[in-house]
């Protein structure tokens, strides 16, 4: 099967869904060697994956993950992005906490950084959160406090087998740039997903639609951020009930001031954790807070807590300034360590 599939890829033929499902299942079962995995990744990178192939890969990866089924009212939401854009402090992680404080059930998917100084797992550890939880513990946290961190390596055995080849070869394949954020093991149907390249925005949106997302925003800062940008304009694809609306926003639309990258740039996990705590404790009132507010506004719209960005910005500010986000972070830290 592997040799036939590799032959198909190297002759630039499109793969069928059954072929992709079989390959991912065999990788999961340990029936494909490291050399074969690397050869497949290079061949696929050279051919380029079609939108339909990407959708089949995402479905197959979901079929081979460790599934989570927390019992919650309402649809789960994630804020995991692609990474790879201009490097800022962990805005999407802070956004997840604000959204949870608003009452949106959050299954925050993520891992350690592959492209920046601090990934979501790195900053959460620096904040004192225990990220190494088993499925039942994660489910219990979502059910009881409305948020948990899903450390990707614990739930995606296939990803653990394909990422080392990417790292050794020094390449970025679809698993890193597109598939990873879309394979939340709790199958969250809502998502605020930052995309690091403009040309991938419509592709990610298409795949998410094929996966059955009900309400999600796919965002790209036109200055190069994989976040809703405080530097300038952001292009947004809003997928809702099967329909996609595309529009652009900028900070001044909501009374926020633009900043420079160095104002919100990433540093060590410890430094980024200090920023997040400072914002939640009311000690940091500058662009770092505004960046969280603007992204949280998008999450609040996706989570049906705000009708539009204007309402979302006002609500995000209220959640932070009331201390609710700080309290939610403390709950996340305490319960994760109680296990």
C-alpha cells in the first residue's frame, strides 16, 4: 500500500480518502517506518496537497486520536492556531482563559513551540498549570471549571511520529501548518484559529467546513500575524452554519490603538506568563492588554456571547477588569495540579 501511494504522490496524482485513511491508520499502528514517513512527507510537500486531500488527512487524524467526550451544555471551543507567523506573546492562550471566564466551554488544544520562543504548553507550565493530564482528568476539568488544556502529544500518537521527521528534515508539511490546529481531540465545533499565511486562510476554512465546524473564525493579520492583529488590518473568514463571510477589521474600529511588533513580541515562557498574569491582575494596561481584548472579542463572538466585535471588546474588557479572567486562570492552575 505504501509504495503504491508513494508512486501516486510522486506522479502528482490526487490521493483518495480511503488511501489516506489506510496510511494514517498504519502509521498509528507502527507499520510504517521512520524512513518511509519522511519519504512520504517530502513527496507530499513537493506535490502539494489539494483541499480535499487535506480534509481527508484531518478526518483520518481525528479517527486515530485519543478521543475526549466531556459532558457540557453548548458546543466546545478551541483557540489553537497554526503558529509560524510573526512571534507574539501567547495571545491565543490568554484568549482561551477570557472566553472560559465568559462561560464558553473551552478545550484548549496545543503543544510546545516549534516556531517561536513559547508555545501554549510552555507558557501554561510557566503559569503553574499541569499540562500532563489523562483523558478523564481533562474531561472532568472541562465539565467542572469550563476549561482544560489538551496537550497534543498525549492525544495524537500519529503526530508524535510525523513531527520528528519534519524537525530532522527542517521542513514544514501540512501536519504542522494546517492539520494540527484542526484535530482537537474533543472535536470542538467552534474555533478562533489564527493562520500564519494569507494564502492558507481559505484552505483552512474549507477543511474546517468539511469537518463540520458550526461557528469559527479563521484570522490572519495582514502584517504577518497568526492572530487578530493590533498592528494593522486583519482578514477574517467567519464560518457560520455552513456559510463563509469574509471581512477585514482594524484596531481603531473599536477604539483601540495600533502598536508595533516589539510591543507585544514573544519572549521566554516565563516572561510571557508574567505578561498574561499582569494583564489579568490589572497591572498591565498597554498594548498587551489590548491584544488580548481584541482576540478575546473574536472568541466571544464565536462563542455566541457577543453579537459583534464592538460588543466583544466591551465584554472582554469587563471580564478582565472584574478579575474573572484572573480567577479562571487560578482555577485552571489549581484543578490541574489537584490530580
